[in-house]
């Protein structure tokens, strides 16, 4: 969706201040949120693209000021309550209880070796998104394509800064879960994925792009259309 989370090509947010000594987790609670993800995923709370869409539904001011794993927690709570896995009022009661009693023991739960094995596997290798499809790829390496210039509702992986721009297909990767379908709860609907390459001037303008620079990005088949010969000549 079009929102503050899509920061590609934007400026004014200051430099990315990445520390060479940055820890994997900044606080203990982040470890618990990380561990919750595969459990919620396996329980059917969300798919990966729905999970990402949850971030996009945060208040923009909170999104920008909150740490990364708070975005995770927001999405988990959003889908857990929306799909009826947990009761919102009970969650609020329990949250308030532990805020008022921070030293209270946590609820007991049984160990689940199958879930632990699944969580460990997902944490290390991820959940493969590649899926077969009967659709033939519409584009080949070397094709000149234009990224469609539209603003879809709901979840999308179509970055705003490349919309309407012309690029060259440089690789085809097979078919994968289509985020614009899966992220909106409409099924996996696999689509082919390509790497396309932009000339720097095409993205940023001739007066702002460094000479002889290019940018590449992976796109799904529905995001692009072939530039015909007449368009190429007139351009």
C-alpha cells in the first residue's frame, strides 16, 4: 500500500546510522517477539505477506518512532484479534496486569518439540516462497519494460519510486507467492519474478544521477509491461 513505510527514493529522513557493533537484539523482549513469529505463522495467524501488511497498518507516527520488533508485535496482535485467535479485551487485561505487576510469574505452558523444531528451521532457513505455476513467463532477458504506474489498494511490493519508469530485464527467477494477493488474504496466486535494471538517469533524472550508474530491483510479472518498438523510437 502507499504509506510511510515505503521509503525507497525518499530523502529528508537523515543518514542511516548503522553501528558496527549493533546487537542482534537491543532488549530481552525482542527475543520473545522473534520466537513468537514462527509459532503464530504455523498456527495460521498470518502468512508472511499478511504479516508485512500488518506493519503498514500502523499509525505512521508510531511506525517511524517505534523499534523494529514493535512492528512485529503490532502485526501479531492485529491478526490474532482480527481472526479470533485471542480476545482483544483479555489481551488488554493481561497487558495491564503485567504492567502493574512486572515481577509476576508468566503463565505456564507445555513444551512442544514439533513447534520448537519448526521454529528453529524457519529462523535459520526461512519459509521458501517459490511456487509452481502453469503461467508462462511473459518476458525474456533483454526485454525493455515499463513499470506500471498505478496505486494499488492494500498490500503491494511495487515500490513507488520505480512506477512509470523504463528498465531492462536482466534475469528471470521462476514463480513465487504473489504478495499483492497473499498479503491481502486472497491466496498465493504465484507469479513470475524478474530482475530489472534501470539507468540512473531514468530513476533520478540526468541532473541528479551519477554517471554510468544503474539500479536493479526484483519485480513480479503483473508489475511490468513490454515497451513496444514505436515507444522506444519516440523516446
